């Protein structure tokens, strides 16, 4: 295939703008390639959109990393497969969030503070930011959403520990 036809294919790929909202404000917004949308689940691919390196201690997100992100319109989470620039799988970072909405080319996701990490080898499963979730006051302001968020985190942790991510993302 010639370079020109590759460029034409890349330019014609559907694009969306992923907008992550937290506490009513846009946390980050970035362009992504829309890979799949079956009406319930969407998949997008985008390079690491953060500034520089983000070192969590157990994983580093850095320029060149590629995120394949899965969002659902009927589930309270998203799953982001993280690969290094070399293609090596780092793991999966999961955000607990309200179900995603797509309006035109804007994919909006409201982050609810809870997160989960699953390492590439499956040995490291971590619940993250439970303190931030408590401090957010969601349990008082929207008990139904808080309950759905905790249930979503429990579901993802169970899938991670039982090797269920492959089926979830298939």
C-alpha cells in the first residue's frame, strides 16, 4: 500500500473528542479515533493525552503510550488498555464513571473518582482513589450513583481477579 493511500485511510477514520468531566468541570479533553460503536459499547484509540510522564509507582504513563479505551452507555465504568510505544502491554486502567454519552462527535464521560488498575501479567489488581470518592460527598448528594459506582468497582475487581477482562473487551 502506498503512503498516500495510508494517509487517506487515516484521514477518513472517524474521530471523536473524548471529554472527561469531574465534579461538573472538564478535567481533560482529547481527540481519539473511533474504532467501534455498536450502540452500547464504544472503543476509541488515542495517544497518552497527559502532560509529560505520570508515574503512579506501579505504572508510568508517558508520551508515546497508546490507549485503547472502551466505554459503555449502560455500565458505570470505562476500561483503558495501555500499551507502550513499542506495543508492549502495560495493563488496564479503569475509571468508574457514569455511563458514557455520545453527542455528535463528543464522547462525554463523568468520572466518579474510583479507579482500578490491572497489570499486564494479571498479578497486580489495585483499587484506587477510594479516599477521593469518600471526600467527594457523592454518597450524600446522589446515593444511587454512589451505590452504582461501588458496585461497578466491585464488578471490575472481580473480573480482574478471575481473568474476565478478555471476554469483557472482546
